[in-house]
């Protein structure tokens, strides 16, 4: 329960920096993780948790349930895709994983794993991109429940590496939405948001 509503959709960052053991000095990441876990811990553990995120081969490991490929001996039980591993790291038990948001299961907690633009500072993965800051603000507005029309080409141009889930997310009309936390200190837009859909 968050501010008098019960979210059934949780947005978490898609970067391995969210894992404390991989980025122990990331204070903002620790804050994002704590915020996401607080929301997840309020979810009824007997109900389904469905993780949604990229299944692109570049974010996949052959080691089941392990972050070893990213540099830490952290195990979460199951999964090969970074998005699923992150969802399991944050929430714990995940009953299924898929790469598309729709159709949404309203009876499950859907954990959407994604990042914003990767060009928010000079030291960002894509270096500084002129359109990244305004895109970051647009994505925060989407996560706050605003009716923002997103364009795939503009997202890509602003440094959003995987825009498809953002487009699917923006197509939903949440009954309630809250952007709980955001950060750009590593040059990538990272967000925690809770929605009741």
C-alpha cells in the first residue's frame, strides 16, 4: 500500500548497478533499491509476480540465476535475462518472465524493468546527448501518470536503448500512479514507480 492505493505495477531500474554487491558506492542506487523493495514487500506473497523486461541476447547469461557475468557472485535462484535477475533481486519470488508488457494481468504484481536515456552526463554510457535531459523529464511525467505521447525514434535519439516497453507503458491509463524515486547520477535515467492499473 502506498499513499492510500494498492499498486499492481512496479517499475524498477534495468541496470546491474542496482545490485549492491556490484556497485557498493552507489548511494542513489541503494535508495532506489530500498524504495522498490518497500513497495514489493507490501505485495501479498501468495499472489503472482510477473517480471517484464528485455530478453535481448546482449543482456543474457548462461549462468542460471546468477549475476556472476556482471561481476558479483550473487544468486537469485532462476533466470538468465538481466531483467528477470533484477526483478528477482528486488522482489524475490517471480512466477514468470516475458519481454512484452501487454496484455497486463491485473491480478498479478507486474514488475517492469527498464531504464531511461543513457546520455544524461558526459560520463554516461552514450556520453552526453542533447535530447536526453528533456526525454528524462518526459519519462518521469509518464511514470507520474501523465498522458505523454512518446515517439520511438525520438526515444532512441535521446539515448533510450530499448524504447518498446516505454511505448507500451505509456499506452496504459493507470488509476493511480506515483513516481517514487528517480536518479541520473550515473548518466542513465533510473526510476522507481508504483501504479494501480
